[in-house]
């Protein structure tokens, strides 16, 4: 009898109609209303106790920083102390944050406060801002250990972990990966350097960190409005929704989610097609609108522009390059290239019209727009679309090639106009745009097509000279970095200086060999044109490597 009444009470509250036949079959008479009321009261008390327990635990955690610190952050000897951490945090905020405005740390927050409140974010900021390579590797080891324990072993998810992963991925290439000190060398604290002690960061780890980033975003529910979040325990979710107040998504959470979208989309466009792992949805647009209207910080408008640029870049990618469409199941005829490009050009013009005329970040925004145009017009370099796909306009392909050259030239003009002081601090989301522009310039310089003048391209922008000028921009900072290294009693420069020079030499050799082969007509007729896309897709980098040069580069190294 009691079981029947419970079922009826549950049915009345949750309106689970599929339980009705069971009630009718078990009990034909009407259940006394007093029994139903009693059970409803018990359920209400249970729900209230559950809500009060959760609220009490949350308030206790928020009001007691010492408790939160001891439960989420184990002391690590590699973690910077308050003095070192404050210096590194200032470097991050002054030189790195303006290039990636998705993580705002209020000015009043000290390094010690950040370490207590968000230990993983603190570790990652310290790691990417550190310019002392041996010290940076020590902090990187602490980051790897933290990931292993808290994410892999414990399965935790939090805003702290998500923001730390976002910083880690954004500046992955800035972290020293291969120990260069001599084994047995004495470190500042008296310990002997052990080359096997450090974990070498490589391309596979970048893939792992990107997917951990996405997993944290999904687990935290930041990819959707709070009112639409789902839970594996649906009955509990239903009960909680009836007693909790309407939830509100914080501006910090919105920025973080948009940062994840921007970063993964940029990597997918310029480096390696990751697929739509974080999609632009109505909720994404809502986050942009909220940040644009509230404008809590001056960088919020800049942030929204970056996200909208990536939204259009993603649409260009999946419209022109058909990475996720199977046209054999839809139609045997591809949409005309010209029609698609005209539609996308219109959207691009509308988006550019919304860019503020005066902005401290206008150069970085212009670089993103140039990258967008490169991605739009470089479809003409692809051998996949058939000639008929260009419609009835035989000059369309040449027109697209010329526009691609204009966009590439504009991209390098912006890059070379940037102050050399920020070159060592670029996040990957900007560096990979350098790589895309360089690959496109090489393709345009070597493109063999009737009517396309390679000498004209070289007269507009010489490939070798362009590479050398970028290297010179970076090398202008070597004296500054050397002085800083001497102050820190280190004889090792950040690895990016050496890696840039090595990769520049490699790409110039490869470009020269292909050029010589074309000029001498020495390529066998059955050898297909070189696909430069492997520079973007295969090693997940171009001028900014993650490890050893892959074997595919053998003949060019």
C-alpha cells in the first residue's frame, strides 16, 4: 500500500505518466488525499535539506580560503613563492594578457591570493611568463604532475583547471621543452641537474591538452546556458531545479568559454583540423552580446571581435573546404566557388565594419582579418575543385589568387609593423597565423598555373627576405633577454630564439629546392605538385616546432 502511494505521489509531482498503468493495476481505489499530502511534505523536507546542505558546504568553502587552499593545492617546491610569483604575474598581465584577453585578473589580486584561490592557473601563468628556461622546466614539471593527479587520477573539473589549461595551450610553444643544461650541472638551490628529471613537452601532449581543455569545458557545463544544463541524475536535477533560484552565468565564466572556442577554432583553421569540438551556438552568441553590453573591462569589446572573426573563419572552413560534408550523399554537384565566396565576402565586410576605428588592439584585429581573407581566397591554390566549379568565369581563379596575394602581403605588413618587444610573448593563436601566411606566400610564389606570374609575386614580396625580416624582429630582443638571463644567473636563452632560426633555415631550403626544380623544369611529369598543407597538418607547427624535425622533412633539413 505504501509503495503504491509513493508512486502516486511521485506521479503527481513529476508528471511521469508512464507510471499510470502500474498504479491502476496495483490499486483500483482512490488514494486518500491525506497520505498524498504527507508524502509530499516529506519529499519537500528532503529537497530542502539537500539544498541547504549544498548551500552550506558552498558558503563554508567560499568563506574559508585556508580550507580551500589546503583541499585543492598541495605545496610544491617548484611552485614560485610570493615574490617570484608576483614578478611573473606582472609580466603576464603587461606583456601577454593583451594578446589573449580571455583571462582577466583584477588589479587588486596579488600572486599569493591567486595561488590560494586558483593554484593551477597560478602555476600555468608562472610557467608561461618565466623567461629562465631551467626554472621554467621545473614549473612545467609541477604543471604536468598537477594534471596527472587532479584531472587524470581524481577526475576533477573546475574553473581553475579550465583556465589553467587554456593558458597552457595558448602559450604551449613558449615553454622550454628540451633540457639543454649539461647533466650534473649544479642548480641554484644546490641540486644537480638531471636531464631525465624533466618531462619533454611535444606535439602529442598538445593534442592531449587541447582535448583536456574541451573536456573541462563540457564537464563544467560552460558551453551551454545554465538553464539548459543536463545531469546524469535526471530526477535529482529535477528536484534541485524546483528549489534553487534561477542560476546566473558569471562574466568570468563567459570569457573563459569564449576563450576555449576562440583557441580551438584558431588551431583548427591554421594548424590542424580538429573538427567542430566546440561549436558556435546561440549561447556563444549570447555570451558575446552580454560581454559587449556590460563591457566590464576595456578588453571585452576586443575579445568579442576575436570570437566573431573565428565564427566566420569556421564557416569559411566548412563551406569551402568541406571537411565534414559528404557530397556524395547530398548532391553530385558542388556549389559554385564564386557564389560561396561572394556570400562569405559580404559577411566579412559587415564584420569588418563593426571593428572600432580607434583601438589599442587594432593591429592584432587587422592581423586576424588578414588571416580570414587568406583562408577565404587560398581555396584557389587547392587542386581539388574542378575547373567547372569556377563557373563561367575563366579568370575567377586568377582573381582569387591575386586577392590571396593581397591578403598575404597585408598580413606580413602588419606582422612586421608590430613592436619587436612582444614577439617573444606571442600566444600560439597569433604565431600560427604567421605560419599560415608564410606557407601561403610560398605556395603563391611557386604556383604553376597558366596566366599566373611567379616573378610578379616575388617582386611584391620575396619569400626569403620575408622570412629573414621576421627572424630579425625576434632577434632584436636577444640583448634584452640576455641581460635578463644574466640577472637571473642563467646562461640559457628561451628556446624560441633557437627554434625560430632552425625552422627558418629549413623552410627556406625547402622553398629554394622547389623553386629551382620549377625553373629548371626538372620535375618528372608523373610527380604531383608538393602539397604544402602537410606543413600545417602533419607536425602541428611550421616555424615554431614542438620537438624533433619529422622524417618527412629529411631531404630539406
